[in-house]
């Protein structure tokens, strides 16, 4: 005899019984919930009423304190929240582009799988996602299940808890999944019914049948009973219908021929469903769907649905398909339909006209087979975006034509379904002409900006030149006066002569800067190029890094060439800048020049050179060199191997233009890793360069007349007065133009000559001159200027001014100018 069970065994049995009871209770509650939901499918008149029933039906079996149903619209990639109850968030706005968000609802829609997740894991997923994170309050635990109909996602049903992370478990998930199938089916049915009968209202129930117009008939086909909806549908009263044969309904002849009454099938127990056009007494026509079944007692029962709107939608859909077909055939853009593996299914005429490929060339082949993608990486990027988003918008890429040429396209694509299979619909616009226009516009903008820069440089150079020439005039004037007091052979006299010589060279450099900034036509004069290059390198040295060694190698006699000094300076500047960049600002830059004699044998293979004497000028660097395949392109405008904002690609193009304008020939010798040498051959003039003469004092022209000297630069005014006094003149120096006018007006006959600066505050030299000439029309006036764009020498002479003197001037020039106006 078995012993009595122990306390622990009894405790275990009680626990098992309690668990079984809990499972039975939960199962009973679940069955009750499913029963309530099933009943709600038939009795609910709106989705909101149905959703509320679902919410309350689930309360006994799962915590639905926070509950919502989200409906998904695949066409707009958006979700709405027609029903939600939440203890924290009081508003659930629609979400657009749900596929691009990192929300949990979006994840269920993307995967089609239920999701049970805690707050910690949810936040980790969102943090690692590249998608948009929606603004919402995260719950401690979240449970969402997909609502699907035949694999089609229509929404998500969710419960969540903000306080208890253990509120839901796998059993709850399974429960929600079992309910979701019924809810999804109900949503689909109710949505379809509402859409189908929107103009007629909700169906009324009769004898457990809830939708459509209902008619009961005898075995012989006589009408026994109808509901009010049927009367409304047919346009007849109940009295007009009862007792009549079903054939009394006036169906169109065509629909009767296509769908005759099949009582034979009904008698066999089969269900018969047909569509007909019903002609109503008022002359209107409606499309109806009839569903008929023979009952066990021999009577038949039919439900009539008004499908006029559906038929209209089907007609509209057919028309839309026709419009698409016409758009497909006639669009000037390239339209193609491909399988997901890239195989072409169809192309339009625009595709053929743009690419040159006919349907026979591509259908049945893939885009890789015909190599239409110029860069395989573009196709990979296209597929990635399509797989991620389901569509592509405005992807710019280069594609290859049938003849091998290339064009730029702008592609958009969508994944569509054709005969139940996914395909890719792509539309590509040829934007090659647009890209070319944009490039030309950019190049014009670059040229315009360059011209604006040159204009700004010109304005700045003018101001600098004015002040610079004033200072040079002071230096030269004082040096010349100092030289007059020194013995000719003294060391001091030599030093003063060197100051004057250097000042004259600086004067010429200022003129070159002005000529360059104004972009005037070149002025070709006999020029010692080697001397110009030496002087230019002195100025360039300060702009070139000290890590670059500059080596100069010039022959004793380089000869004269016919050249423009400013353009030679620009040529050297561009070549040196390219060399420094090629060496990455460290290495050796060699500049050389020598006189060479080319014979017929030397030029036999160089048709652009002729026998004769040339100045061979070279710039060599120890940089990275130039690859042979691009040596033919380096002189093309805008071609550059530099990075963005490092160069315009115009430097070598300008160099070549300067060389050609001087009848020169340019050669390049380079290889990768071996540096580069640019050699230029300039034709040499027969006349040899003249040695620079030492500045020797000459006999200056003197006088005893009275001079009014006006200049706002006090040092220059004082220096001018001293020079003229040394020449024997009586000089009155004034530094303000108004004071000069007052002095002259007080005694107009007290002065034989007026010398005035042009650029002065309060009153310019021209304005002062006009005032003086009004007082005394025969007054000789000399106008001096360091630089002026407002008045030229010709204009000054026309105004009555006798001489136009450009600073800096020396004593000889000033003395001669005074005697010229007095004579």
C-alpha cells in the first residue's frame, strides 16, 4: 500500500493544479476575447467601434493600459494611428516615410515579424541605426505584432508598459499574434466594405446576413422575401417584387447572355456568383454582384452587392494603365522595366533614341551584359539604395551608349509588381547637355571672378604706385642734389649714383606693375631677358619657401630679344609657381639662359624652329615629374592636377600664349620621379645689348623766374623747392591747394610758372589749374602725378595745362620742363 504523499509532494501537486487552472482560465478568457472580437466583426459599424471592442476584449487577458493600432499605407510609405490609448503620450501624429525611421513600429512593418523588446535594447538599436529616430517616450517594454493579409502588411497592433519591464512575456506575444490574424482580417473586410458601399451607408442585418441586398426565393425561382436595401438597390417596392419570378429584374441583354441564371448548378448545391448590369425603372444602370446558394429546404438565398463604384475604379484603373502605356511609349526619357537580377523585360522608344539600343539588343539580357554602366560602382550604389528604400530618386551617373560614347543620366526607380513578381521600373533623363552648360557657366564665372580680381589689383596697384612714385621722387631729387655737392670721383658720389640707378630701376618696376594690372596690349621692345629674369627672381625669392633652393645660370651675353617685360615676368612667375608645387615646396629650382646657334641639322625634326640665333631659357625643378600620358594636356585651359582651391589650371596655358606671342617655341622634358624642364627658345635680335651707362651729371638749364610749387606731400614739396632754388628760381612752396589759390589770387602777376600735384585733398591739381586759368588765362602750368586714372596727358593739354610730368622725375627733367613752358 502506497504511503501518503509528503507535504512537498502535495505542495507540488497543488502548484501544478493552480498552473493548469491558470492556463484554463487564461484560455477561457482568450476564447472569450476572440468570441467578442469575432462578433464585433459583424456588428461594428465603424473601425473605431471595432478597435474599441478589441481593446476592451483584450483587457482580461493582457495589460492594455497603453494600446494602439497603427495602419500602414504602402503607397505613401506612411502610418496613421486611428486608435490609441496611452498614459504618457497624448498625441500620435501620422508618420511619413516610415521606412526611413528607426521606430519599433517601423521595424515590425519592415520585417513582418512580431517584436517583444525592452527599453534598454530598443534604445541600443536606435542609437546604432542610421535612420531617423522619431520623437516619442520610450516604454520599459514594448510588444507589437504585424497585421497582415496574404503577406501584405496593413498595420501593427501594440501594447506597452512605461513602468514594468516584465509586464509581457512570450505567452503574451503568442496571444497577440493569435488575435492579430482575426483583427487584420476584420480590418481588411471592413475597409473593403466601407469603400465599396460608401455612398449607400452600412449594410443592415437580416436573418444573420449582414451585407448587401438580400432576397429569398422559392425552388421555382419566385421571390419570397427581400430587405429594404434590395428594394433600394433595384428601384422597386417590396410589393412590386414579392411573388414575382427572379427574372422580373431587368438585367441588360449582354449580361444575361454572358451570365444566364444557373439553377442547374444551384440544385447541385453549388454556390453561384455572377456580375450583371441591372436596368432600374428610372432608366439608370448599376453594376451588381450576385451571390446565390440553394438552401436545404429547396429555397434559394441571394445577396446583391452594388459594385458600380468598384467597376468604375476598375475602368479607371484600366484607363490609367492605358495612360501609362502611352506615357511609356511616347516619353522622351529612357524608361525600362527590369527583373530584380537586372534582366531587361521592356524598354521604350526614348531608351532606344538616347542609348542606341533596340528592344532586340537588350530584352532578355542584363545591364551588365550590355555594359551600360560606365562605372560598376554606380550600379552597386543603385542596387543598395533600392534594396534599402524600395526606390531611388535622382541618382546621377555616367552611362555608355551602344556606339561607345558616354552620357550623363539622372535616374529614378521604383520596385513594382508585375504578374506577382517584383520588377524595377526605371526612368532616366539625359542631362548631358545640362551638365555641359553648367560646366561652361562655371568656367565663365571663373573667368569673370578672375577679371574682377585683376580689376581690384589694378585699383590697388594705382594707389600703391602713386605713393611709391612720390617717395621715389623724394629719393631721386635729394640724391641728385647731394651729388651736385660732391666731387665727381669721390666714394660718396659713387654711392649716390648707385642710389639714383636703383631708384630708376624701381621706377620701371612700378610701371611694369601698372601695365600688368591694367592688362594692356603688350609693348614689345628690345630687352635683355636675363637681366629682367634676375630682377624678377629677387622679388620672387620672398614668395618662395626657403626650403626651395634657387640656382641661376646665365651666360655672359644672352643677347637682346623683342619682348614685353611685364609678360616675361608673368611667364617666369607661373613657371616657378608650378615648379614649387611639383616639388612640394622642397628641392632645387634652376633658372638658366644662354645664347645658342641652331643649324639646319638641329631643327630638321622640329618644324616650328628655324636655323638661327636663339636665347635658350630654361626652368628646371626636382619635383615629381609629369606622366607622359598627360603631357599633351598640361597646356589646355583649366586642366590641372592640383586639388580643389589650389589652382585654376590656367598657369601653363598663359605661359604658352605668352611664348607664342613672342614668336618663341616651348619644349617640355619630364618623366615621373625625374622632375621637369620647361625650355623656351626666343629669337634673338641682331643688335647686341648696350652696356648700362653710369649716371653722369649734365649741365642743367637754369633761370630766374618766379615759381609757385604746390604738393600735399611736404617732403616732396620741400625737395622740389630746393631743386628749383638751386637752379636759380624764386620758389614759393605751398602744401594745401586752397592756400595756393589764395596766394595766387592775392597777386596773380607774382608768379611766372605754377607746378602742382594732381592728387591732393580738398582740391585736385586739375581743379586748382582751372581756377588759376580763370584768373590768368596765359599762366604756364605744369601738372605732376605719381599715378592718375582720372586724367591723361592729352586731356590735360586740352584743358590749357602746358606740361604733364610723371613722378618720379629727376633734376634734368624738371629743369627742362620749366624752360619748355617758359619758352
